[in-house]
C-alpha cells in the first residue's frame, strides 16, 4: 500500500505485519461473497429485509471464524490483542476490497470495549461472545429529540423499583434499532444532580414490553435509523454498566471510537480514486472532463487534502504505536475527513451534470447511482458522531485552551 | 514504522527556536523592515556559527550532510519568526542546485565556502514572463570562442544584493524547450551586470531584477554540462517547494498562536473574545488545517531523498497546500486581532504579508495543482 520512501522516516510495517496483510488478502479474495453489495448495509448500516440481515450476520460469522473480528479486543475476551498497526491493516484491506461492513459494528466498536473496561465479569461473559458472532446485534441509545450535541441534557429516565429500573422516554437517530436485539442506553437516574452526574449506562433487551421502534426515513430515502419509545420498560438492575449515576464517564470511554469509525482515511482515498476514474471517462463539450483546467484544479485540490489526511493518519498511528501522547488528531480527522468525503461526492455530481441527480433505479445512472446516495449520506456523517461545530469546540477548548462554552 | 521526527531533529527544532527567539526577535524584523539593505550580517554570522549554512552540504565538503527533512525542521523555525536570513536563497536553493548540477571539481570549489558561510549565493531563474516552464527561460548566453556573453534580464531573484555569486539559468542553444538551458556562476560585481530592487509589500525578504548587458563569462564558470541544466532546476524547484512550505508551516503556527493569545486576553461584551464560538471556530478551523499539513510537509521533505516523480508530486502538493493554509491563517489572525491587527505598529502584518508573498514564490498554488494533476497522469 505504501509507496517506496527512503530511510529516515520509517514507513515500513514489520515482516510479520505484512505477512498478516498478505494472508488477509488471500482470505478475502477467497471468501468475499460474490454479490457482496447485496449484503452490505453501507456505512449507515442500512440493512433492508430479513434476507439481507441474515446474509450480513453470516458474513460477520465467517469473518469471526477466520479470526478477523474484534482483533483489538484482549485475547481472554475472544479478540487477538492486535496492535494498532494490524487494526489499520485490517481496516485498509476491508475498504480496499470493498468487503461488506460488519452488521454488528456498534457492539464490536462501542459496547464491547466499554464492557471490557467497565463491565462486570458476568456482563462480559453474557454479552461479549454473541457480539463477536453477530448472534446479538446492538444499537446505541444516546441522542434524544431534545439532546443532540448537548447529549448530557438527556431526559429519558430510569427509576429504581425493586431489582429493576423502570425506563420512560424517547431516543432518536437510533441506527439499526429496527432489527437490533439489544440497546446500550444512557438514561437519567438522578434528576437533581448536575446534568453530567445523574446519568447511568444500562443495557436494554429490545424485546422487553413497552418498547416501540418507529423507522425514520433519511434524506437518501432509506430508513437506517429510528425513533425508539420507552413506556414503563423494566430493566434488571444487573444490566447497569459501571457506577449508578456514573454513566457519562462510561460512555466517554468509547466516544473516541465513534469518531474513528467515521473517519477512515482509506475510505476517503477510495472515494477520491472513484472520482478520478469518473473524470477520466466522462466527456463534456467534446473532450474528457479530466482535461478541463478548472476540473484539474479541483481534483488536485481534493487529492492534496486526501493525501494529507493519509499522512496525518500515519502520524496518529505512529504516535499511538510509540506511546506518544495523542493530540486531538481524532477530532481533526473527523472534522476534515467527513467534510472532505462530502466535497468529493459533490464534485462528482458537478462533473455528472444532468446525470448527477439520477438515482440507482435509473438505467442512465452513473456508478449505479452511488454518487447522489453518498453525496447525501456523507453530509449525514458531517453531523453524526459530533457535528463539525462540536469538533471545532473540542479543538478550540482542549488544544488551543480557549474558554469552555456552555 | 515511525512517521515522526527523530531525536536529532526534535533537538534541532528546540535549539533553533530558542536561538532565533533571542537572535531574530520581532524588533529586529521591524528594524530591518525599514532598512534599505534589510540584512543583518551579525545574525548571518551567528547562523553560520551554528553550522546551518552547511546543513545540506555533504560532510566531505565541510557540511553537516543532513537531508531535506532536517532542513524543513530548521526552515519551519526560521519561518516562524520571519528570520531575516539568506538561508533559503543561499544555503538551501543555491547550495542544492550546485550539488545537483556541479561537476566534482566545482562542488569541491564552491560547497565548502557555502557551508562555512564564507560566501553567499543565489539562483537567478525567472524572467519577465514569470513562467517556471522551459519557455520562461529566454536569456541568451552566446558562445564567443572560449567564452559566453549574456544579455537580458532576470527577475524575482532572492537576496541578490548580498549574494556574492549568482547561479544564472541561460540558453546556450536556440529554442524554448527543456534542452539548451545552461547554468553559469557569475559574481555580483561582474562588469555589465546591474541590480534593481523590486519594491514589494513583504520587506522581510528582498527580491531583485538583474540586468545583463553583454556580461562576459568564462567557460569554467559554466556549472555542469552545457544545455543540461533543466532537470537540475526542476529538482531544485522541488526543494524550493518543500523549503517554502516549511516556512509556511512555522509562520502559520506562529500567527495562530498570536491570535489565540490575543483572543484569551482581549475582552468585549464583558468577556474574553476567545469565549465566543465565532472566534473559537475561526481558530479551530485554522488549527485543523495547520496540524495535518505538518504530516504532508514531512512526507514531501522525506520524498526528496530520492529524485523521482513522487518527490515532485509531493513537493507540489506541499507548496500548494501550505501556501494557502498560511495565507488563510494570517488573514484570520489579523481579523481576530481586530483593528489593532490592521495597524503598522502591530507585528501581525509582517506574517500576513510574508504568507501571501510565499504563496507566489516558486509557483502559485494553481501552478502546483496543475503540476500535481499532470504528475498524477490525469
């Protein structure tokens, strides 16, 4: 993957790591489903229908049996204790081979690491194995209609009643809730405490009476996320993760994971390569659009930023491997990469002219209508996982030391 | 894998920052701004004492034998404080060009003196057309028996008033293509040669027009083979891109630091302006551009260790990107300072002006983006 660069800055991975990459590639070529776009819900985990969900679960199981799922987890919990380098290689190869995304990734990237850090032995034993095998799919119950960027103002309440919590309230933008088996959820357990100190982190079985899931249609026309309503939903107290009222700290252990999930530099490189290919084959006013001076300027400007974020990710990876203190590299990656992805898609639409707005159903659509779909989807990613404005607050306050706002 | 500066480079950055903080303060920049020469020979002597003039010169020729990433580390610090120094023109550009193009004996003759700081050199390449492609070099060097005679002019020559010798690109054969361009080492006082300063808004760096009125050059003043200089100029262009990008990185970092410090102190509406999101986000946007650009700079600098297409592509990427980032950052930094940032008395305008001048130097962002496109095979 990496170009040949002379000694000085050492960009080579070890022989063992490159061997890992080679065997992963061989495995992917052999095992990738033939029509894998049919089981891929995309980055928004937008699985449609029982057949697609079943196929996606089977794909995760196949990956797991081969040892390529949750490789970052400790060995005693079913992972490989893989280094940051191996995780990067895995993420790169998954994207490069356009392998389907894992249907259980909220459990794999968010809940699993949280339970490993903050859960009880019983919780780990009960939940972790089925996260790995996709036998149980998780959704994340954080945002509420009145609590988006100001997540800590959330109002869904959980009152103690004997050995149970009784949950009432509403969650929103809940990806995969329409087929998830479980939800990890932030609820208010102390109404009078300061807002960050009255929140608890609980695990809710989605089959519990009193839960209603209503799909929300996204601007793409698809329904990847939902509203979830809770009416007197009983949750055993044993499903509390971490301390009572200590849920904010529990959730914060994995918020950085969400930022990283949304900013995969390899995905951006792939989008850019697709855009360059599109420009090379489109004709406009009698010539290839890639020969147009203004188009070349725009493409080069994008390519420069795409490459820059690749090198930025190398630097972050390098700092992690060598134990150097992390800066706010993650917030920068999320901010820059999500906006860059959207700009790449918007540029593709510009190059497509009247073909740009044609969606996948149209026989005239270019690239099976992926550009207009991704153009919309990528704007959602600018908002999801902490809006660009929230990332700027993080950078301004935590790095530049400017005063904290409200 | 380790994509980071090594221990020596970290040390170089720290010691250079401490040295320049003491020796190249904003008050020196301000004093030289109005000075007709704009050069501090005392500072230059101290820089030579540090060994920096020989940073890129091989040890065999009396230098430190370091690479472009080391030079970029130092240039970042020089750019941070706008150090009035011919380091870029002489120790980076002219030194690199001599190393690329010179014969073994020419290197033996020139490089030790450049490394010690005994002499300064500069490159005279661009002409009236301001074009970096082969058609921009039209100055003719006509052969007359064992000599060459040059008539014409060069523009945008850095530090020509203090350089002892000019490396002049001139045509020794007819045509406007890459073939037929040769290099000549011509001393500043050569008969028929005259200098005119170019009045520009960035007085931290002085540029000149050089007129050649039948300047006679001996054959042994020709650097390298006749008619074969173009590829060396191209490689020097890559070095210039990385060097200027490094200056931009340091300057942008410093301009943002000044703006953030000001935003923490200045109060309006009963609170520091840095508590307002409109100001915070301006600063955060600058930081989100500056921080990843350092990785691009490091990559481009390291890529120069081999001369290939990737070295040129990465260099142009860094030049295009860092130039614009520096210009945008200083624009925002002036705005965060408000009215005071617009005054002559405040130092902010030094960085604002240098940023825009750097953007133009050795190729605009648009020029380098087109170069990226061409080198990408689009």
